[in-house]
C-alpha cells in the first residue's frame, strides 16, 4: 500500500506529474503558484555570477524586516517587509516596497509599541507566502543589502524553508560590516549612531520601509568612500570585507 502521509503523497504526485501539479494538489492553487514562483526565482538566482559587476552600475535592494522578536526558529514571525531599489549610489525613491504580514500569532506589546503595528492591523494583512512572493518579485536577481543583515537573513531563510523548502541564494551585503571596514576605530556601529555620524535625518525608526530608506542613504554615502578607495567591483568589495 502506498504511503499517503503528506511527504509520501507529495512524492507520489511528483512522480506522476511533476512539481507544479504536486504542489497544486497539496495546497490551494494560489499558494501553490506562489511557492512555485519562489522556487523558480531562487533557482534562477544561482545561475548568475555577480562578482564582476562594477559598483557604479550595480543594482541592489536595501531592505528591512520588522519581526515579533529575535528568533525565527522559536516562534517569532515577520510582521512587515520594507525595501527600496538603488542603482550604484543613487537611491530610487520612486521604486519601493512595503507590506505587512499576518504572523498568525499575537504580537507582543513591546513590539506593538516599537513598530506601531497592532494585532488588528496585522490580522488584516496577507499571509507570509503571498508577501514573500511579492517581495522576491520586487527584488528579482538584485543584491540584498541591510544593516545587521544576519537578523533579516535568518528570518528570510526560515520563511523560505517553511513556505517553499528553499534557502536564500541572493548575494548579500551588510551595512554594518562595510562601516566596520571604513571606520575600523568606531565602536558604535548601530544604525542610529551611523545615521547621526553621516548627518542623515531620522524619519521613523522601526518602520520597515523608513529604516530601509535611511539605510539606503547610508549606502549612498558609503559608495562615495568605497569608490575613493579604488574599489571597482562587487568581487573587490567582498575580498576586502572578508578581512574584517
């Protein structure tokens, strides 16, 4: 008798007709389509080498996530995505992304106070897989940049694995690591401290899009200093950052 538990049924359906029909049979049509899109996007991303891209023409997406806490593997969830496109050092303020996510759990009071996202607001928001699919469509094959990107990357990887059984394959850059390389004697590399150091006005903190826009301005300022040091390509930048 065939094993018709979820994993066994998925394998049986896959053998019968391929991945997309299998997903459609296991999930509703929209979720299956979103999952297939996510898997396709990340598969395409792995095909391209970006090391030779000149920094002055490099297309990136600076992003930020707001979450219910710090541990995606212990029940914390993403509650909003914010992002902005940047070409070289030019912030494309007309090309932004912002969406809230329904975390399917109560948002702690301190996070509501910090982010301004209430349980009522999040309850009316789309599910994770839909917003994740839209976010990846916005990003395409661009390089992802964030401040202290380890936090955001861990939440993205958790979300991608739970929804689509894939891991993030985009190239990433951490604003904090770049700041450490540019200013090795500076002790405070927090976002607020860096914004103050570069006289970048603080708009609204702990709002995913506003934080992404301010971080993008930092990237723009950093690009001026990076170019002044004769760093020409993404590969050159990665090589220098690997020593810090």
